[in-house]
C-alpha cells in the first residue's frame, strides 16, 4: 500500500480553528427555529466537498 503524503500547515492551531468555526455556526443559527436549522445543516453538508 502506498503511503499518502501529508501536508503540514505550520502554525496551525486546530483548537482555535474548531472554536472559531463552532462560534461562527452558533452566531448564524442563534435566531433560527428547528426547521431553519435543519435546512441550514443540510445545505451546508451538500456544499462541503471532501478531498480524498
């Protein structure tokens, strides 16, 4: 099996990144009802592209 080359991003703080993303999502959905939140995450999931 061939090893994958992993790209390392210097000075990347994963904890800060996760907190920033979580806070951004929290701000965006804070005034939404359940149906709006459900649609928000469905749309977000469909717009994300996973690189393999």
